[in-house]
């Protein structure tokens, strides 16, 4: 029997590796921008066409590459970041495996232009499907330009699993936001289909957050800063009063690398405990600076998961740091001990004689006089319904029970049972054939509104009411990228939006039947819900928007 085990060709091996590293166009953007940052770039420009399907080009002003380095960079496991195994625990760069560029070259057409500052001429390199088609000397600017065209052109099975243009575009914005939040000193520019859609000049961290999230977030931020022997924690958290039920911005960064960490997320929530409702979420932008030998980033292909040597200690430090910052900036309830305006209560002295109480009598008072009684004022307001603490057996609504009287010609006895009760203004109790039904009044209201709004979206029958003074709404970069995919549903409900530029929109009309004081919160809530749903199925998008609006208006 012949041998059956053999080595795979490099082109196939690279395609397999690309399945882990390159999942969508946003993955290409992430890897190329990280390489630009590792190269010392201070300006990064990203061009995309067709939501990254047609073109992704990243141009930087970094150190550039020689002709030999440019070609070697696309070989498997070729890297300038590490030389020995111990270097894995002293990483200060974004990349280190040498997998990204060969993985990209395996599933796309790649064009590279690069020149080092000391060289007069640069190099041009053309690669398709891991094969070098051309390399020549050219005149080009200092730095590197890498253009990736026709992603997954030779892997049709992967290309057909790409999401809609709106979803892929939103994912690209998300990756750029994460990188821009780590490097506020770097200038980022995004150009879509020859139109500049995002420009982030060099600035400080707080201003970079404002650039991405909008001006309104500036007043919400509370700074945190703590340095211990285990490392440094700094960044910003939102004030408790600005916590939201919908999707909010929550970021963790470790040594300038974005990570997901549910355990640390729990630490932040514990710090906000008793300051926000159970279903509300605070925004946070938290940065860890940890000794590289105390963490391991080599556990996930996308490097978004990190292991910490002192995870529990860092959890405690993070929780305490956030809690102290909330207290320092008066974001937590406090007792006011100021006695300037307090009433002057005399000190009790037992040796001091107490005056005898005196009774004042009005001889002209007539208790039977109607004017003296004042019954109307005495009982005023008692007829209105009010909330009060009740025992479990009490019911809120006071109504006469309806009687099922015996019908003529039958032997049935009259049945004494109410049609329904309202308990604590929260639940409805009603009788059914099988027994007793308990209905959550709020959830029932949400369900009724959900069906109503969903029908309006599907039938496009929403009626809009113009706002006398249009409200200006500023969206974050990712929210602005999501809005076009849900604009049809918002219009069907009765919302009228007009673009003002620079991610600002004017709300000129709202659904006529909705009484809500903050239309901006409604629109942003529905956009956030759509982002959380993360689906291209139109019916699911419509349901998520209808449910979000029902929850906010019930």
C-alpha cells in the first residue's frame, strides 16, 4: 500500500492559515494598519472600494522596506519582530507571527510599493495567489503602500459567505476605531470610493474619544488613573447618569492592543453597582500598561484574547480604581454635612425649667359651621389613585366584582368572581377556562407596541409629525456606518432624517403617535440595537428595530 501522508503546497497551506487570520475585509484592514503602526508611521490613509471586496489599500509614512525585505515579508513566518522564543514574552509590537501578509497574498491580488528614507528608488511587488508575478524598481514616496484587490477571488466558498456591504463596511469602521483609540498621536484618514468619510487628526486621548464618539460624550467622561507594581491602569469611564440600556462603547486595551475580557468587564460593573440599574451599561475606555512578560498574547489568531499572570489582583485594582474615581468626581451619592442653612435646634438642658404648655381656646369657634368644617379641602386628593405599599393579598384596583347571574330556565347558581384584577399596577390577573392567568402589564404593552411598529415598518404606513425646531444628532463612526442600512425602516416608522455632514444628522420629523422627549435617544437606541443584532436578514433587522422602539416607548 503506497504512503498517503504528504506535505501541502505553500499556496494551500497559506489559504488554510488565511481562514483563521483573514475572516473578512476588516481583518485585512486590521493587519495592514497594524503593520503600518509597527513601522513607525505617523500618518495612515485607508482606501476601500466595494466595502473592501474590490479594494483595500493602506498607505503609511513609516520606515519602508528594501526590495529584499518587501519580498521576504510575504514568506510564511517571516517577521522582523522576534528572533527567539523568549521574545514572545517581551513583545512591544502589534504583530509578531509573520502570518498576516502571506495569508492575505494567498487569497487576493496584492500590490506593494515601498521605499526606505535612505534609498532614492523604491520597489514594486505584484503577488497573486501566493505567487510573485512581478518585482521592479520604481519611484515612490517614503513609506509603504499595500493594495489588496479582489479578496477571496480564488476561494469562492469563502467569498460567498461575506456579509452585505453595510455589514462589512461597519466591521471596517469598528477595526479603525479600535486602532485609532490606541494611537491618538497618529493621523488616520478613511476614503471610501474616492470620498473621504473619516479624518482623525493627531490629538490627545480624550479628544480622540470625542472625535470618534461625538461631542456629547465629553461631559460624560470621568478620568481614571492608577499605577501599582503590577502595572498602570488609565483611561475614562462614563458618569452613572449617562448609562444606557442599549449598546455603548466599552473598550479594554492592553499594551496598545484591543482585547475582549469578560472578567474585567465584571469588575467595572461591580464598581458601578448600586449607581445604575441592573439593565443599564456604562461606557468605558480603559488602558492597561503591563510588563510584557506578565501576559501572553499568543493564544488566539486575532490576538484579541490575553492571559494575565496576576488576573485576580488586576481585577481588584481595576474595580477599586473605577470606584474611587467615581467618588472623587462626585459621581456617587454623598451626605451633605453643610450646616449653614440647617435649622437651629436648641440644646436640651435638664437643669433649665421647661415652660408649662398652654391651651388657646377660641370662644367664637362653631364646630357645626360649614365654613369651619372645610370637608372639601380636608379630603381633597383622596379620590385620586395613589401608589402605596400593600400586603401580598391586597389588590390595587378597587372595583365591584361582576356577577354571573343565573339565567332563566337554568339551575346554575350565580358565580361571584371578578373579570380581572390589577395588582400593584404591574400585573393583571384574569380568569381563563384552565384557571388563573397572570400578565406582566409592561411586557404586554411592549408586545402590543412591537406588533404595531413591525406592521408599520412592513407596510410603510408610519405617519410623521414635523418638529418645529429640528434636533441635531451626532453619531459615532460605527453608528454613522450603520445608519444607511436601517434608514428605510426608520422612515417607514415616521422618522425624517437629513444629513448635515461630519456624521451629524437633523431629526426633522418623528412618528406622530409617539410621545417622547428625546428623539435622538430613540434613533440612537434603534441603531445600537441593529448593531447588536448583527444580521443581514431584513426581517430580523426590522424586528430588532421594532422591539427597540417598543421597549423605549412603553
